[in-house]
C-alpha cells in the first residue's frame, strides 16, 4: 500500500504565514500537520509515501528527508494546480496498481487507522457536519456502504461530509476515472475533483464502506488552527524538554515548548505551543502558537499566531504575524 499526500496548495487562508512556510509545516501542538499525518500512517504499517508538492515544495521535501530518512518517499511536482483529482492522477506510475491510502495534507482526524488500512475493502472517512455545502458529501445506505458522492452540492441530500481520507483498493479504476473526467473536462468549481472520480468508480461497480472519524481538526485558517492546537494539547498533553529550567516563570498546562528555548519572568499557558530556540522575557502568552527562533519581550499575547524569526516588544495585542518580522510596539 502506498500513502498519497497532496500538499501542493498555497494555503491562502493562513497568510501571511504561508508566504514563507507551507501550510502542512505550520506548527501545531509541538508538531506540525504533516508530521501528525505521517506518524499516524507509519504506526499503521505504511512505509512508502508519495508527496504531491508545488508551492514551497522544496521545504516539504527537505523536511521529510531530514525527519523521516527511513521512509521510502517519492515527490511529484504539480506546477499547474487544477484540483486534487488532477494531483492524484500524477501519481499513477508510482502507484503502479497497488492499493492507495490518500490523505489530504491539511486533514488531521482521530480514527482507527490500523483497522482502515488493514480492511479488505475500499473505505472513505466521513463526519456529520452542520453545513455540508462546502464539502464532498456522501450518501450512505443502511449497511454503511456509499451509494453516491458529490462535491459541494448546493442542495445536499446528506449531512455526512468526506473528511479527506480515502482507502482505495481498485487504484487502476480510480486512475481510469480520473483520466476520463479530465479528458471530458468534468470539473467542479473549475477544478478536477477526486470526489467526481470516486462517484465514477461507484457507478462502475466499486464498493466503498464508510467509516466515521471521531474528531476532525480544521487547520485551514488562524482561528480554527488555534482551536485545534488547544484541543490536541489538551488531549495528548504538553511537551517540555526535561533539561529546560525557566527562571521565575509560571507554566500553566497544557503547553509545548521546543528545545533550546530561553524563557524567564513570564507566564506561559494554557494552550501554548512554542517552537525551538525562542526567547521570551517579561511576557504573558496564552492560547497561542509561537514559531522558532523568535524573541518576545514585554508583551501580552492571547489567541495569536506568530511566525519564525520574529521579534516583538511592547504592549497587549492579538496578532497574526508571518515569518521574518520585526515589531516594536513600545
């Protein structure tokens, strides 16, 4: 089985951070989105990964090769982004008829990964949502099998959204459906959709069983990223290097603090993730994500997302600041 992870998107809703950092590498609860996905699939026994990269793809490639040198990895470059269906089609020669486990690069869910990976049938992850019009939607029969899927319907017949996790046994049928849709110009909102190809497979006789995810963490924009950070920290606990000793500092868990940090005269937490080698002095930080190699002095931050290599001095603010920024609020 090969894991396919599309990470070619520009992440426009997380700007300014995604001007310099791929969305999949934005910090989250002491890790990042991509590492959480890879770790889940590794633990389930998958060792071969195909990453579909584009915008800032060199950073994805460098990160994966440095962090996961033991994995068998392939990198496919999607220079012309025409949708997830178009991206997945580019992996056909690498997949070469094997089973596929496709996980969108901004999708973090809690589910029994080993059970889904080990199943003898194709499966699609779903979760009930209040407004399914912005998602792929699955119509499910009484036996849990999927009768029909449709991308972003104006009048949904179901409130079960596709979460972006697809276990596909019949990979050649998938690629044939993708080829047919692209050759015939079958698009949804101007893009070649993976959902349209899945529906083509169902119409051609493929059977998909649905599985419900317990939690689905939205990492697509600042507000939901901070909510996901807090939830994951509470669920899995914070992480602080045992060698750390912070002078005159109060830590209110859950908090994750990277290696090499220098923190003193401060209150940190709750729900704070701080990257490596960051300095904090005379500051209060809560409900925030702070990047690596940043320098914060005399600042109160709440519900803030701060990039790498950032310097901040001054007053109480709610901030959304990208990498390589220098701010003096004094």
